[in-house]
């Protein structure tokens, strides 16, 4: 089940909302006291619907996720009760369990193939990858480390830890939510009408990004880079990879918007995961704006513990970007993709970042976009023969520099490109500032205008998205496979 699915929108969400509303009444009328506000019934509903959501396609992996939660629950309690070296041993054992589970399900085939290539006859187990295992494993790891560092309280109730890891809005494609971000809200939260309004609007913005923009670009990208790879011209390579650049951004940021919006409706406040990354002036800045939760995870749990900027900086950056590539998939192209970015991040530390204020913004922005654009080619192609064809076409080493069919694909989707460019920038922020300036002396008119604008936008997005989803076949989120 995915968020941009008619069943999810018109059956799962209404059923969940009804049950959650009843649970809220039970909590407020029967279980809450003058000194304590209960969330027990609401939490039970969240867990039940999260398990249904996760098990919809592959029920067997629900038990794997519950087992992982149980292991981390026991590890967390053990860490909190131990002292000295025993405490560190408990942490290490917990981390090993998480990494081992992730390694078996995600990387066993990859390493088996490597061993076969060097002459060792190791059969590939061909284990299906559980959806979202990279995300909930990293959340589990962050929980254990934060408990060990005394940055978060240990969770003594298994059900609450299960809720944190399995919560369906962020379960299968992030953002990677730190435990301390929502630890207090698990048992003490209140949802206002403003929360629901903001949450629904944010969800619909994400739905529009996914269905109206990302899905359309996926057809353009696949038509050129997948189906037309053998006849790809230079123009086709650039159009195709531009389409994929917009697809992956609006797909993933759309999912994050939907997750943040649903969390807000339930009283949870997830951190932002994207901040208009295509507006960046350097690769370093790009990765402060793209998949923020993953970047902060590697910074706080890998880069800084290894020594950060203080010791062995080159090695630390190499390790972080190698792991970033590996996290995205068990394939060499993802490893090269990660190291590719690591190379530019390292180079920037000794060059561009030292004189960045002296370089024209347009030059920096163009440089960043070109580096990022080519990186999506490394990301897209896990077949090296196709990657080589793309690289040759991208740099003009091809029989045809242009093709009328590929050009028509671009111009037939002209308005889609315009919309993508506009909404890759902080357009909503600009519009909000413009409205605030226009109604600076009339607060009620400002509120009425903003509310009306949001209602019109929300209804329009919902109607158009539903129309596009009817009969749609290409609707999966890219990052659910990681």
C-alpha cells in the first residue's frame, strides 16, 4: 500500500481517522485525569493500523519488524541498566543485531555475487527485500545510541517503542525520525484544529508533488532512459536525466510532505527532510538540503564519532559517503554515486567553500546543478552497459546529437517543466511573504485570503490527483525500495 493510492486515500485514511477519533474520545473521557492526559487508545489504533499498512503487501515481514523492535527494546533496557564497559557491550550487541539483520536481507545477494566473481562458489540466497527496512533499522540504531549517550530516555513499554518504529506515516520511506524528536509526544500530545488544517494541507501538497508532477516525469524518464537507451541521443540523455532529477525530487519530497502532514494530524512533529535542494550553490549545501534526516544521521552517528573535522577528515568523509551509497542499494552504481559526492564534498572544503563569497551565485548554482544532474545518471542505471551508453550520450559521444522524437517529448510536456522549475524553488514562502506584505495592516483579511487560497489549492490538487490515479499503473514511490 502506498500513500498515493485510491484505496489508501478513500478507505484506509477514513477508517483510521474514524477509529482514531473514537480512541481520542475514549482517552479524553475515560482514561485521562486532571493530572495526566492519556494517549493509550490512540496509540493502540496507530500501532494496529501501522501493522495493517505494513503487512498489506507482504504480511510475513510484519513479524520481522516486530522481532527487530523486540531486539531493540531488550537492548535499550540492557543499556540503561548497565554501567561502564557492560553498557558499551550492550550497545555494541544491539548495533550488531540491527546491522546483521539489514545485511542479511539487503546485502547478502550483493556480497555473494562478489565472492562468485572472485572464484568462490557462494550461492546467492535471493532474499526479497522487506520494504522500509533501511529506514526502520536506522531509527532503531539512533534510538540505541541516544539511550547510550543519555540523550533520550529509555522506552520501558514495548508498545510505545513499537509505535515509534512502526508508525505508518514514516515507516517505509522516511523521514528517519529520531526518537528524541517524538519521545514526549508518544504519551503526551494534543491535536488542535490548526494541526489538522496544517497537516491536511501538507499531505495534499505532497500528494500533488507525487501524482501531478513526479509520476508524469517518471514516464518521460523511462521513455528515454529505459525504453530508448539503445538509440539515445545527446538531447535525449539531457532531457531524460532532467526528467529523472525532477521525478526523484518531487517523488521523495512529496512522500516526506505526506508523512509530515499525517504525523501533524496525529500530534507528532517530524523534522523537515527537504529544503529546496536544487537552489543550492555547492554540493555541500545540496546535502544539507536533500534527505536531511539521512545526512544528519551519518553526521551524528558516523562522521563525528570517527573524528569529524578534527582527525582523519579525508577518511571520515570517505567512510560516510561510501555508507551513504551502500544505504541506497546493494549495487555498485550506488557505491560509485556515494563516492562521487564524497569526492566533490572533499574538494569543496579546500577550494570553493574558502572563497564562496567571491564567486558569482549564478556560477556556483550552475556548477552545483551540473554535478547533481550527472550524479542522477549514476543513480538511475544499475546496468553498467546502459550507464556507459548514457555517459557517452550525455557528453556528446554519440551518432545523433539530437532527435526530433526526443525533442517533441520535451515540448509536449512544456508546462510540466515550467511547473517543476517553479515549485523546485521556495515559491510558497515567496507567496506567503507577498501576502503578508500586501495585507500588513489587515490581519483578518490576511487570514481569510490565506485560508481561501489553501482551500482552493487543496481541492484542486485532490481532484486532479484522483483523476490521474484512476487507471494509473506507475505509482510506486522510488525510496520505498531502499
